[in-house]
């Protein structure tokens, strides 16, 4: 039996934001830039350059490839700070500020939790929290990586796989505010 193709971590964030957006990007291979995506690319310009440095006793790795064989996920963590004992602390960079609407913040939390899942599997060390760094406010928001959030990673992974396996594009969502901000609105 063939192993399923690895899912990009970004698909989970896309799914949590809007299943149709996820389908357009990952099923139909459609993508378009808008102001929001361009701002996100600008924020990632520095952290997308692989590198390692030591800061305040932490080993900091940028653009670190991560994966989970268990869930079949693959991606890149923007920044991972490794404690002296090797415990990873993922930091995901986002544009905007840390006072996002709760529903949108939850999408970011899911992406961070998926990175934590991968790091736990790769290092054998528990990842109990990580952070989202918002370039607009230049502040972090700490996210507890708990059993509920890790269950959401599993659920979203299964849902994305089912959508891809079924080849069916999800219907448009009901959240008009999200649709107006989507680069794929048209």
C-alpha cells in the first residue's frame, strides 16, 4: 500500500481559516496574492533564510524543516528556539498585531500546534508551548500546546486528507468578512 502524500502544514491553517480556500489552494492549485499575502511574505523574508545563531543561551534556528511521519505532515518552522536541554520552542511569524479576532487567532494557533507536533515527534521532547510573533505590534502571543489543540491538529489533518482524497471543493463559507480579505475571493 502506498503512503499518502505528505500534507504541507500550511494546509491546516488554510483549512481552519476556510475549507474552500484550502481546497482552492491545495486541490485546485489556485493562488493569487493580495495585500495580506504580500505583507505576510514581507514578514517572512528574514525568517525564510535558513540559519542558526545563539542568543541568550538559546540556539535559534530559522526556516527549520519539520515533519511528522505519524500524521504525514511536512513544512518549515519560521523560528525554533532550543532550550539548553534541547527542548524546542516554535515561533511562527505573522503580519498584523496580536489582537486578532479569536476565530482568526485560532487558525494561527492550529498551525503552531502542528509545528509543535512535528517537533515533538522529531526530537522526542514535549513541546508545551510556543509563540506567535506579530510583526505589526512587534509582540509575541504565547500559545499553550495542550491535548485539545493537538487533537485539533489530528482532526484538521484528517479533514484535509478527506477533501483531497475525495477531490471535492468545499462550498464557500458563510463568513463574509473572511471572504472579503481572501486573495482568492474572485
